[in-house]
């Protein structure tokens, strides 16, 4: 069977599926120099519309790898991933990109802002590319919502790390995504800035009723999600609760 391209993705509503994102027996291995390294082993998870799920784990545990696979940015060695009822393995690269453009937002540790664009244009560009109506007004409103009304025409190099991540949050939520992937969103920030970004992230996520998959090493941030799983030795576990 040939893989589906962007033009052949059915307009499936997440309301028709109990899970907005799910994977079953997800495996990922890397082979080199005659050796195979197993990064993920038999991962099962589900995320429902509007739900928040944190995945924590030590550095190098495979958290970012798992996020990349679930988002269709990379291809798993084995298992099945469903996003909005679509099997990612049955979509080609263009099809997966189209699915993300329509309904998915991202916030990365390294901000991922285009250095030659202003804060406003960094938020505006993705909306223009997807043909969102009133894109400029929505971009300005999103930047206002993260407290950057006075920074619309500033370039990333003229913004602090916390301000750059606020631009990234505005960009992620401006398109009203049904699903948001956040990869260590406070990892490059000092404590005060990180706490502010975390507050903004959870506030905006609640207001927009967006499903959130958060990857973080920050256990305090992870515990703010409705569910929290820990990745260890390639498998997901419920974190151990400390006695009072």
C-alpha cells in the first residue's frame, strides 16, 4: 500500500476519537559498529483531547527521541503511533507535515525563532503559510497575551531568553492547536524566567483546552500536568510518590 500524501489526509475530527495521540508497543533502536542500542522498548501511551501529560527522565533517557517519534518528526523502529486517528506509519513525510501544520503546535528548549524576523513576524509566518484568516491580528493578540505588546518589532537578538520563549509560546498557541508538544521549554532559562514560562504555558494551555505532551527534567513542572510518567531504561513508569 502506498503512503498517503498531504492532499489525501481525511478531515477527521479529534472528537471522533477517544485519543488525540496514542502509541502501542513503540520501539526505537540504533544500530552501529555491529551493536544495537535500544532507546525505547514497548512504549504504550494515550493522550485525550484537552489532557496534559508529562514525561520526565534523566538526561539521555530518550525523552526527546520519544517526543520526536510521537510528533512524526522521526520514524520509529517498530510499533504504532496514531495522531488524530491517523496512523503516522501510513503517511509520507509530506502527509505527516500537513497533519502537524493543521493541528499541532511546538515549543522547544532552544526557542527556534528565525533571527532575521521580528517577534511579530515569527508568530505571523506560520499562520500565513497555513492560510489562517486575520493572521496578523491573531499574532498581535498572542504576543499581547504573553506580555510582549512592546516587543512586536524587536528581533530575537534584542530579546532576553525568557522573552524569546514567550514569543515561541505565542507562536505555538496563535494557531489554536489541538495538540501541543513542549520539549524542555524551561531548560535554557534561569529559575525566575523558567517559572514565568511554566505559568504562561499552563495558563494558555488551560484557556485554549489544548492537549499537552510535555517532556521535562523539572519534576515540579511535570507534577503540574494531569498525568506524569517517567522514562527509565527505555520504558515508561509511574513515578514513585514520596511519603509525607
